[in-house]
C-alpha cells in the first residue's frame, strides 16, 4: 500500500469530508502503529481473502444438506470436498508467506506509511474506487489474454489456475507465484496511478478481493454483482465460470466491454460442464 502525506495547504483548501468517513478514518488512524507494521499488509490481504471466502464456503457446506440452495449453484453437480478446500487454503497461506509477505516488507521499507489527517470526500472516494476497478480490469484482461494466446505462458504460468474447471471461492487464489505477483503488482499500482487516499486504497483492495472471490464462488445469487449492474456491463460469476469451462472466452475479470471489443465474450448462461481437466481445449 502506497500511503503518503497530503500537503497542509491542500488539506485546508479541500472541502470537509462527511462526518461518517472522517470518523471511520480517525478510527483507522488510531491504530497507526499497527498500520505502520511490516506485517499489516500481508495480514490485511490474507484476512480480507478469508472473510470474502467465508460466506461461500458456508454455502458449500450447507448446500449439501439443504437441496434448495442447489438452484443457486452454477454447476449443481460439482461441490468441493473438505480435503480440496483445505488444500486450497494451505496453498494460499503458503503463497502469502513466501510471496506476499516478502514483497510487502520490501514495499514497507522502500515507501514508509504516511497517513493524512483528513478523510477523502465521498464523491472522490467513489470515483477513485470505480476508476480503480476499471483500470485493474483492463490491466488484468491484457495479461490474461496474453497468457492464453501464448502457449508457453499458459503452460508455464497460468495453467495451474485452470486446474479447477468447477470454481469455488477458495480456488480464487489457486495460482502460480508468477500470476500472484502480477495480480499484486496491478492491485498495488492502480492506487498509485490514481493517487488515491489511503482509505480509498483500502476500500479498493477489499472490493477487488470480494469481486474476485465472487467471480470464482460458483454461485449465481439474486444479489450477485452482475445482477445489480445493469445492461450486461458486468460479467460476474456466470461469465467467469464459463471461462473456466471453455478457456477461450471471457478473459476480463469483472466488466464485459474488453471482451466485447476483442470478440472474446461468451454469453452467460448455465451449461453442462466440460470433463474435468487442467489442459486448454
């Protein structure tokens, strides 16, 4: 996380932020010593990931006992076993220890944490959050498309993520270290390019993790993001599930405009899954 101090003149000239945002930011700043710790970014990352996965893991457990929940599963016949969930969780923990933690410590040393006194204005926070998700979507779309179109890149770096044809929440970060590093780079670069306030950066990071987990959840719920965003602008779990089934479509993680422009959009719908395999069609 790249947090810098705003100038006093800029702070004095800016409109006062909403009281709720300022109260939230004051509560965050009250834990400044913890925020400055080199351990915080990695723990925040892993904790946010577990929190995002938890409700979908609960659905996986409950759906085996409550058949009514099966109607919300994109692939009702597929359900991750306890062993598979544990293996994915262990891999994510390992990746955070050997990859995320060293990188965040290096970033902490290179760019120490600085916290401004004032919270961001609500319109600016929302604007930066939306712009951040759009920018991340574009960066990852290009990376993703390249790693599918170049066979060596796919087999060497991206194939491991396609081990699970039927996705579930804890499969979200089941990736090679190479892919994890690039995802972390994009997520860290976006707030820097947009010069986001630290509170906005935290909101972007949490939103990014939630949307990514939702994409891999394997559920099409009434309140899923793709049902809340109109005009088919957002792909969501249905689109990404099709990507894991077909491999050649739906490369953007969130929105649909890049796949429309590149002719790689596959209409979302519930289909019978392909035979489980980890190789490209």
